[in-house]
C-alpha cells in the first residue's frame, strides 16, 4: 500500500489540567492536534506510511509541531514553515454533568493565511495512494478554502483515493461563503465520506423522511442510499453515532454503506473518559485502516468504531495505539484484565 | 435587587491530591472555604452583589482568604482581621467504596474567638436585602453563637430577608449548649430554611409519622407542613435529598415548600464526582438565586438542585459557575457534547 | 497471636501517571510492591505483628524498600541485602476500554539470585505462627524455587500455619520446570490456599465437570471439595471471583471452603478504580486477618473480599487501610457520606 | 492620596515550567501580565488605591484577567470587555548561560483593536491623581496609539500627574509610524519618565557625548540634564541600570533626577533569579510609591530599585510584595535569616 | 554505644512549593519536622540507635508522623498518642533577596498540652546513654516546660549524657515565664550545649567584652571559657556561625570547646540552598555523632558543620544522609563530580 | 556533507525530580540517553543529517526510545529491535555541596547482548561520511566490544572519518578484559579523539612529565603531542577541562590539537546547573559540528566548549539547542537579556 497524505490545520491545544476550570488553573496542558493530523497519527500507529501537509510558523511552536508528529511516526517532509502564528484552542474538559468548553483562537494562523501555490502537491503526492481532508479546512478562511480545492483537484488528477470527514463547525464559517455552498462541491470529489446524520442533512441537504415504525438502522440506511444517489463518486459512506448525557460516559457506534452493502458496528460504552477530543478523528483513521487492511466492510466499520472508542482513554488529540490494541478491543478482549 | 450578606467561618482546606491517602501524600491541595463563603461565591458567580462577613487572622493566610474571595467577586469590605489563627480542615477525598474523611482543626480560630461588637452590622448591612447564615456558626463556640444571634437580630431589625442552612455537625457542638437548644431559636427568625429530613427531625424536633403506603414525596410534604406550623416565620422550606452508595456517584434532589405550594425537583445523577464538599452550599446559593430571579417555585428548586449538582464537578469548596451554566443543566443541555 | 511472616520478591513499580501511555510520559510514579510484601502491609495495617523476608540490593533502591516497609509497620529485620539489582516492573494503568499493561524487568534481581542458606529461617521464624508465600517465588528462578521449598519446609518443621496464594503468572515460568510440576508439591504443605478457578484447574489439575443447570456457587463448591480431596492438608480454600469488562469498573467476590463449611461473600462493585494491582494480595491479607480475628467463616471471607475491594481505591501495590475501615465497608457503611 | 490609574495591554503569559525548553514541555505555566497591569499590582500591594484600564475579550480568559487583578487588589471597574482574543506571549525562561526567549502572539488582540471612545475617561479618571502608561501601547497598533494619546490628553486636561515607562520594544513597532516619531510627543506630556540610557538616546534622541575620564554617574547625570532641557514637563527622570552575564544573576540599580537633584541608588545583586520578567515594572511601581510616600529623592529611588530587585524572586509578571518587605530590603534586612 | 533519646515537638510543616508566595500557591508541600526529631533522624541516618519521645494526636496526621519517623529509622515505641491537634507551621521559603517566612500555628497542640506523668521515662530511657532536648520545648507552654524539667531530671538520675540546643525562639515565650529565667536552669544539667553567640549572650547572660584587635575566633574562645565557668557541668560547648546576605547562599561554620580544648571548623559555602530549615538540627545531630564516633574534637566539629552544610541540599526538615556522605564532604570530596 | 553515524547504548534514565533524594521521591523523571545518542541529538539540532545505530527491546520502552530520537531529528532507520530489556540508570542529581549519584542497572540489556552480524553496516553506513563511537561500548560486555570493533573496521574500510570519546567508566569494565588492553587498539583507528588528561594518562598510557613552571596549557600541549606521536592516525585531539567544587557551579573549557596547531578555548562559568549529565557528549557533538562547519580550529574548539556549556541548562541527557544558540553563546551574547 502506498502513502496516505492528510492535509489540514494543526493547533496548539491548551487544556486545563485535572478537571480544573479556567478561572482556577495556573497551568495549561499542552498538546498539538487537529483533525487531519490526528488521522495521520492514528494511521502511523497502525503501521501505515503517512505524510502530513500543513503550514506552521517558523518558531519554537512550529518546530514543536514538527517534532511531535515525527515522534508519532508521521512524515513531515511536506510541512511548510511560514506565517505569523500557530492556531490555538483552549479546552476546559468537562466531567460528569459539566460539558467540555472550547475557546478558539485560530484567526490569522499560519494555516489560515496559507495561499495557493505554497504547497508543492507534486512532491507531496509522490508515492501517495490516498488523500484525506476534512470540512474544517474550507471553513477556516478564504485562502484555506481555495487551497483545499487545489489539493482535492491535485489528488483527483493523480488518481488518489479521496476521503473526507465532514466535521462541520458552525462557528468557523465566517469568511463569506457558507458550508452549504462549499461542502457539497467538495464531497463530489470523494470516494469515502464520514459524517453524522445531522450534518449530512443540514449541510449536504440529504434529507430522508423517517417512516413511522422504522428503526434507526433502517433510517440510517436510507440516508446512505440517498447520499450515494446524490454524490455518485462516494463509494463508502459512514455515519457515526454518539449518545449519552454525561461528559464522562458516552456510547459510540457507526454504520458503513460500502458500495451498496450496509453494515452496523456494535455499540461501545466509553466510560471514565480521559479525553474525548479526537475521538471522531480516530474513528476516521480506523476507517481508512480498516478499509485498506480488511476486505470486509463489517470488520472495517468495527475497527473504525473500536479505534474511536479507544481514543477516549488517551490524553491529547492523538490516538496513541497499535493495530493490535484496536483489534483486541474489536475482538472482545476484556480490558478488565491486566495484560502481563 | 440589593446586596446579599453572608456570615460564617472560612477555613483553609487541605486535601490530599489525586485520591491519595494522608499516609501517602507529600503535599496538600489548598483551598479556602466555608459554608457561608461558598454560598457567597455561588451568588457572585450568578451575578449577585454579595458581601461576606467573617473574621480572619492578620497574616498571609488571612490575606489569602481576602484575595480568593475578591477574585471570585465577593465583596470583602466587612471582613475583619484579627485573632490568632485560621481554622483548618484536612480532607481525604473518597473514591468508589472509600468514603471521604475530614479532620477538623478549627478550635481557637479567628472566627471562634470573634466577640460581639467586633462587627459593625450597620456598615455590613448597608444596602443589603438578604442575610444568610448556617447552623455551623452557633456550634463553633460560645462567642460565635452569641455573635450569630447578634447578626440575626440586627438583620431582623433592618427588615432583611433571612435564610439559614441547618448544616448540623454533631462533632462541633461541644462548648456547653446543644444544637437542640439553640437551633430552633435561630430558625424562628428565618424566612427561608434549608435542611435535610434527618436534621429537621432530630435537631428541630419536627417529627411526622410516616404512613404506610405514603410516598417519600408525600411524607416530605407533611414534614414541610409541620415545619411551617412550628415556625410560622418560615416562608420557604427546602429539604435536600442525597442518595447513593459510592463516593464517586450520588443522586441529588430536593423539595421546596413555598408558602403552601409544594414542588419537587428532578433527581440528578452526579457521577465521576470531582469534589462533593460544598455541594449543599451550592444548592443553598442556587436556592437564593432561584427564589430571587424566578417567580416560580418549580424553577427555583430546579435551579437550586442543578446548582448543587454542578458543584460536584468543580475542585474546592466553591462552585465556580455562571447562571447560564446552571440554567443549561437545568434545561437539559447534554453535557456529553463539546461546547465549541 | 504470634507473628505472621511473608516471603517473596519486592520490586520497584514504575507506573505512568494520570492515565498516560508510556510513549507520552515524562515521569513514572514510583511504588514498591510485590505480592507477599503487599500481604504484609495489609496485615500490618490491620494491627498484626508481621515480618517480611526477602533480598534486595545494597543500594539506594534497596534501602528505599526497607524504609517504605518500615513506614507501613512491617518488620524488616530479616530483609537481606545483596545481589545486583532490584526487580522492576513497568505499569501502564488501564482505564475504561483500555487494559492495564505490565512490562516485567525482573531477571537477575537480588531475589532471583537468592540462594539457599542466605536466609536464617531460625531467626526469621522466631516467634512466628503463620507463614505466607505465593506461586510467584518458585516461578522467578531455579534458585528462588529452591529457597521457597527451603522456607516452606522450615515453616512446616516449626509447626507454623502455612498459606499460599497460587498467583500463577505464565510468563515467569521459564527457568526449566513448569508450574504444573512444582505448584502441586507446594500446595501439599499448605493449610490455606487462595486462587481462582482457572488456576486451580489448569495448574493444580483439579478439574470438575460442570453439570448442566448447576449454579456457579454449586460448581465452585464442587471444586473446593475436589481440592480438599486432592490436597488433604488444605483446611481453608478460597476461590476469588472477578468479573467486568472495563479497566475502571469490576465486580469482585469470593468463596471460602473451611473444613467442609462452604460460604459465599457478597459481590462488591468496585467502580472508579484508582489502582487494581494488589487487589488480590489485599484479599489474601484480609483472609489471613479474617481467619484469625473472626471465629466465623462467613465473616472471614466477607472481610477478605471487602479488603480486596477497598484496595482498588488506593494508589500503589499496598492497601493502606485499617481494620475498622474494612469492617465499615463489610458492614455496609455508605461511602457516599463524608466522615466528619 | 487619590487613585492611580494605569492603562495598557494585559496578556496571557505561557511559560515553560521548571526551566524546560519549548520542545520538551507538556504544559505551560499560566500567568497574566503586562507592563501597566504589573505597575498597578505593585502599587496595590504597597497599599495604594489603583485602577487598571484595558480591554479584554468577553470569554473565560478575559474573565480570568479580571479575577486575577481583583485578587491582587486592583480596581477593575473600568476594564472593558470586547474584541476577539487576549494577547498571548510564550516565555521560555533562561537559566545560567541560556537567555530567556519570548514569542509574541498579540496581534489583533482586544487591546490592539481598542478604538477611541470605547473607554469612558471621565469615569476612569474620577477621583484619580496619577496616570501611568508605557511606550508599549502606542507600539501595538494604530488604534492603540490613538487611544494612548486620547488617554494622555484626558489626563492632562484633568490635571493628573502623568508617568511613562519608555519600554521600547523594537519588534512591536510595525503599524506604520516609528517610535522615534511618536514617543517624544508622548514624553512631552509627562511629569515622570523612566527608561534606560540606550532608549533615551536612540528613541528620544537625547544624546550626550561621554567625556574621557567621566564616571558612569556623571555621564548619566548629564543625560538627565539633557532630557530635562529637551522635555521641560519632565520633573522626575529615572534611568535604570541592569548588568550581568547570566540569566540567573544580575545587578540592578538606577538614578533619579528630581527637579535638579541627582541621586544614585545602591546596586542590588539579584541572584538565583526566579523570574525576571516584570522587574522593570516593579521598579516603576516602586518609583511611583516612593515619590508619593517619601519626601526624599534618595529614598524614592532606593525604594524603586529595591522593589525591582525583589520582583526577581517572584513567579509571574506581578510583584507580590508589601511596602514593608521592600522597605526591609531597602534598609538592609538580611534575607539570609528566616523570619519567624 | 547505647541508644540516644531525643524529646520535643514535631509539627506538620506546610511549605509553598517552587518558591511561590503564599498568595499564589494552590498547594503546600507537606513534611513533618521539629528540632529534636530532626536530630533523631540525622542520627538514625548515621547508623545510631535512636528513639524519639513526643506526643501526637491519634488521627491520620499523628499516625503519619509515626510512619515518617519509622521510615527514617527512628524508634517510635515511646511516641504517645493523645491531645487534640498536631502543631503546624507554614513556611514560605525565601530565595535570593527575599527572606524565608514562618507562620506558627502550634498553640494547644498535642505536645503543648502534654502533662507530667504522661511519658514513662523508665521505659523511654531503658538502654539509653544520651538524652537530647532543646530550648524550644520549655518555650511552648507551661506544661511542656514542666515536662522538659521532668525529662532532664530523669535523664540526670539515670546518668545519661545530656545535650541541649539553645534554639531560642523569641515569639514562643509567652506562657508567663521568660527564657532568661528558665533556660539557664536547664543548661546547668547539660554536658553538651550548642548555641550561637547572640543567644548565649542574651539568654544565658554570658557576656564577654570584645577587645580591640581581637579576632572572632579569640572572642568566641573567650565566650566558651566564660560559659564553662558559669555552667561547670558543660563539657562540650559549640557556637555555630552562619553569615551571608542571601536566602540562597550562606556560609556556615562553628567552634567547639571540649573540656578546655578549642577547635575551629572550616567554613562551608552553602550555595543553591534547597532548604535551610533544619540546618542547625543537622549540625547538632552531627555533633552528637562526631563526639561519639571520633576521639578527636577537630573531627567532631568538622563532622558537625559538614552535617549541617549538607542539610541545605535536602528538602524538608530532615537531613537524609549517611555517615559516609558527611565524611566525604568533610574530607573534601568534590561535589562537582558525578559519583558513578 | 554526508551523514554522521553514531553507535552505542541508549538507556532509560530515571532521575529524582526537584532535587529530591531517592528515599524521598514518589516519582522519577524519565529521559532516554546515552553518550552516542546524545551526540546524535546535538548534531541533529545543529542541522546535520545524523543516524543512530543501536539495539533496543521490542516493547513500549524500546519504541519510546525510537520516538524520542525521531522527535529530535535523528534517523532511526538502523535501530535494531531485540533483546530482553532496556538498560536503565538511576540518577540522583546533586546540588550545592551534594554530588550527583548514579546507580547503573544495565546488565543484560538489549545492547549488551548485541551480537556481531546483527547490524547491517552496509546499510547503516550508506551515504555516511563520519562514524562516532565511545569507550563505553567496549566496556559494556564482550559481545558489545566485539561489535564495536566490527563497526570501527567497517567504517575504516568505507573510508569514513572516525571519532571517539574515551569516556572511561571504571565500574563498567568487568567482562574480562581491561580498558588498558582494549582502548588503545580502538584509538588507533580514530581521526578524532576526545578525552580528559586523566584518562589519556591512565588508560592510554600517554604520560608526560610536567615541568616545573610549566603552565597547564603548555602541559596539555605536550600531552597532545605525545598522543599524536603514539597514535599517528589521530588528526584532531581534544582534552576537556572541568573544574569547580559544587554540583551547581562548574567551569568548563578545552584544548584542541589539530594536526599540529594547538588552540585553547575560553573558560565558561556554568552556574545554576540544571543538568550536567551529557555535558561532555554535547562538547563532542559541538566538536564534530565545529570541525565540519568552520575551517578554523579556534572556532571549532570554541563551538565545542560552548555547546557543552549550554547543555548544563537543559534537562535530560540531550542538548536541545540550535547552531545559532551555541554561536550566540560562543560570540558573547549576553544571556542576561531577554530575547524578545
């Protein structure tokens, strides 16, 4: 299998430690993360050759991003240095009945000011077979949107498989155009699309009447069918499912429509959540890995959901896990036993 | 709305960090707290003009108390400096099947040696509309008991609304008189009283036979009716309810009798408890806020209980939260979602 | 009651803090522990005169072992200093759906190279009434196995009561002989044996056909009967039970066969697990304490299981608890209440 | 004495802990600070009525700024909430032969986008006698520069005493005009000016030929005389002196020209530096305090320099110290003795 | 050599971590210490059989004292449990030009309320050859003073060698009698006395005119001679010397008058001070060790001063060091080399 | 310039934090380091293409080594996974008058059991121009010694430049042969040798009579001349110099003999030492960089010594620094100034 290339923004994440509120803290835990970098790290952990393309400032923080990605096995040869600042987000992690809160401080970042032509896609896609991006990049700024289209088109021209995580963030879309206008254009290029039911409906406009007596699974299958009809390029469609009413305990699952075959993953109870940010990205990384490694849609979606579930036990945006660990969870190994 | 004034003892709380036992620890987490200060902080967080009256020593610790209260928006103009020491309590927080343990070291504190006349109630109550105190103050020492009566009478004379949290602590009453002797006299002055069923029964002597087949809610209503009859000044009576058999997971609720109207709050499951000390005080703060802000007993008690529940997610005695956050929880916002 | 003597290996345990993965950590929490030392500490906490016999290197780490044991009230007079290194194990504690992982680094330790004759059993057993060891010691090395037999025989000669925790660790048995060969020989010397159903079956070869419709308790009783028949010296046999599918939440229980009487402990839900390593050792310590203090098999097994459950709330290998705390849990005191 | 008002930008300072490099750290220590806020905190600690005027975003970070200032006794009634982000600076504290490094990330901050008219100077200066600002504010942005002039003129109109710390930061001046153009205009309004020799020379253009054989003190006196001639409004001029070639050990001093009287402070050796950021601001705060409290230029400059020296022992931008502590240092109390 | 017994108060020391000021800290580092316990720990580290007599409360803190002392090899068999609270002192460690500050909170402690007869001196002195106490105990309370006399007389009766560290603390003497009245009576019982020149002069009234041209060493010799004349029981007199004007760097030395022989220790530069509290106690412990182990006054005083110097590198009150480490320092081993 | 390849053992370093003694600590700071890996990291920081060859176990610790090296820019393609354990060393960092102490626990490590033929030198040296090793590798075990010779010969055959740091560690040489026997054989292969005067004399037997009146520099020049005569292959010889009598403050310098030219570096005062382990390795890395980048022996040795000095300010074995930072120090930039 050739290289997977992911593209997007990576930020410094500053989180209050030990469940403190911002008003109380005298320090912030520092991690680096962003949806597409998180996918890259997950894939590197699962043994893939993966490269990450982005732009970070040429200062100690930009260099730390490079170091952290290299540490986790991601190729950073195509990371571009430039711009004024690294995007930041502050995180106050929730617990129990208190929700997590995020303060974005990412305007005018190195990535948001990235211009077309600054990335050498020929070099970046050399040896690549898969390109992954998300709906965050076009939301960040007009320049980032234009570069996203540039990337997607370059990938298409070279015949790469293309995957997208919708990852709709309402607050980010304020540079002039709307998600409803841009996102469907991007989805049209994609082989693989991952999203949740709400975003498919509101952003992509793929709405299906839910029939009385219909199970959620039947309803989700109908959405996938409608998606596939609306976006004929889409060969694999994943809808992720998360429910639960506590910041410390959720249930996660997902469904996969694979060229007409429809499979449903088991639901994982994720309790005692250490860090839920990046859970969806780990699902996405698991999906790419699962689709490549298994010739079996059921195993692919199971691996994806288990990958997402396992992320909730790891601090930071990145899922630090091996293929074998996810397989263990997917195959029902009891986490209540000490592995010694 | 005019100022709310609270009066009582504030202590240095020294808690073992990270669920350590006292024998293991090489440090103690430091917070400042006391039932009435906790109510003041909750009210300040909810946007009220609130002032705290107490006595602390004129050393670095007393000054830290002043600083910490000012930080959280409490007016400390009437904090008196004097005495020899700040009361201390050591806390070994429980987890799972291990209960929390408290060691009091509060004898001869600046508050316990506070004498009548040391506080200028004219100044303290200037612009005030509400006075809050608890059953802890009269328990601390003979002097503190006398000053509590002094305060309550001064408040009454000025026509302030008076609220009391019974907060019965058996171990503290050892200066000569009993809670059963003193507490009913104080309750007689109060417009608003909060307590639990056990304390109403044992300390105030308000006992009601529970009928066979009677629900808990009917039984609690009967207690409130009996309270109102025994203490005609009481216009609002709250009984708080806590159940559960783990130090990390409780269920909390409460009922409000408001001049004859009886309403019951929904029960909140508080899991993954970060810190349960101060939960009752946050309920009390929420009750005062709810009674003032809402013209609706149901909303008032719901806000009070949600305020108490949310406290369990915050380190320290203080509930650091906004009115909007408590409203969110009260209105069913899903804490399982990241607010970004 | 005379002294209890325990014998085995103690190691430096290096655990990633705050649920970090090894790849993330920049420090390791340090504790000292080993199955038999853990039993000794539990017994010291319950008020017993207990002595620990082992071999540690004559360097700062060996001295730290001595200090830590003395701190928790264990007599270390018979701790022998010598050898090249202290055994180490690295622990990555699990959480939620991620299992705990252990990396052993104990080869060629001071204990593994302990030779017969290096311990003065006359001195070690002076004043002793009970000797406890586990199935780990004979697994460590040929020398340690020989010294274990030396110890058991010396105890038998002096008429001490002998207890053994099977504690089968498959990965350790690689010095030439198998557990199946050695362990039954050691069990033959024992008055008290603790293990789980799987180890009794696979290592001791005590297999009982499970009948259709038979309850687990009936099945476990049959195993105990078969054990007692196969090993006539065994007067008390305990089978421990642990179930659950999360690293943060288990259910623990156990059964005791006491010279023909068969009793079953209630099941404890251990949620919000702080540290599960040493849980079985604390059960063993509680069993010895329970058998000595109570003249009642039901109380003995209840105390043992409560002791094991409580351990899950304490960091490190050691259970730091008093007899009264375990009794409180065993008698149904509500851990949801603050003890003040 | 009436109120002192200071005006400028306050930022979140994120510093690597324990002398770590940025590449190594997994957390940042969080403090809030800015030159003028630091002066305000120093003055509050010395018992002055002081108010701080600035603009911070209406989010958890802006609120934390408010809390932190209130905690240290600064009046924040005139803190304006608005704008998109709080300015940030990253600090890698130096040690020994490694210099401290700062990464500014303050573009487009709430302060930088502050517009004329957003601050109600009538309200802000009500009851005030002294206004303090620095050369950082006009450097930040065109808007901030305009508002600085607005503030200075408003203060002049109301007859306030005006002080300025030159605080020249070359990297900040990039919005169009130069420091050489703007700064002299601001200095013309000032009663009190503090700076170092280099900045007086290069930015204000006050250059004096150094004569052969002239001592540093004679040379500095000549500079002051030239300053006074060039800027007739200046009644007190301070030149600060810092020397040393290690990040952990410096020597600090200063001279004061007070309406013709010229005095030199003793030099303090500041070793084992905990945090040198804010040292100059603490000197400035000490100068204002010294000029007001002492009718003696020598005592004023001695207090100022001692105040600056003491700051090096305190983490964060703020000097947390009392008037008595600075006096102790100024009067030669031995810091080698434990005060008990 | 027989057992050394020390007697006095041990407290919980709560120190701000990482050079923070009390106003900044959110935790306190916890150590247990007291002058006489510190001497005991030093002696245990040097290989002596040493026992500590005191009174601590029967709660988790009192038990932690017991544990900590046992850990460091001190016999606690004669530690009495009782009373209401453990004495506390808060420490804000100084650095550079900021002095350390202590807040005592030790009134009404278990030790201060210790009454005559509560300690069984027959048992405590069984097998003992040396008794050590300090001038702190008689200062604490009338009861503690009486018990100190009880102890000293009991030691004298049994023929023990008696040593005293004057350790004059002006703030503690407020129970009615003065140090000047009590201390000389206690010194009369002593074989060995350690103090500094100021205390010998002001408290014991041993004043010697300093002659013009006299060296400090000649002057100190004259003081020793005068002491020996005034207190004929004194066989060894040590005057300790500390100078320096930074909280991080001191010079320490001392002189010993040994039955007429007068020797002067070299001066140690103690830089980069980690913790200076307990330095004098470690000197005292080193003195006892030196007098016993060496038949050479010069070596004895050198060992004492080196022991005191080394303490400055260790956190907490206790000097955790071996005889060999002190000898190394005393013999000029280069601490600039890594011992590997 | 082609790739630099370094070869040797890397260990887990476990150091007590915050100047604690081993007996006090409840955690160890974890770093990975070894002399040759440290050189590799220094060179990567200075912008070189550098590869590290070693053997680490195939477990989480071995993987962490790989990650950490990649993070700092070292190519780990030729890192071999295998063997049973990662070598460990415990470090108790010294301070002031207390020396640092090291406990080695490296027997039977993955490196010590590395056998000839396990490393593919053709692959490892592909594209390489320089090979660096130290005198530690042949000391570790017979197998490691044999593989070191294998490596040196392979490098020689391919015409690589070869450098060696003598790094004599007396305690390690216990597998049968002596350093005196092996080391000279290795030095014969080297173009560049770094060591100190003592090791050159005692291990290599290069002894020169020091003449009366001769300066240290003349003496050192004579040693270099004798070295060059005894080992004709040596083209550059460096003698490092370290002096000072405190664990927190040293003076470092060095001399370079470069094919007959003799130059002396200035002496750096390294105060407030953060971590001195790896200082020599950073000097070595700086030497390789200096010899390659500068065509000037004086600049080369100055860069080397500055590189070593700067390391003392960085936690861990690795020197995390850029070429520009070392140049700054070498060129006299004042570290007392904040770089902003």
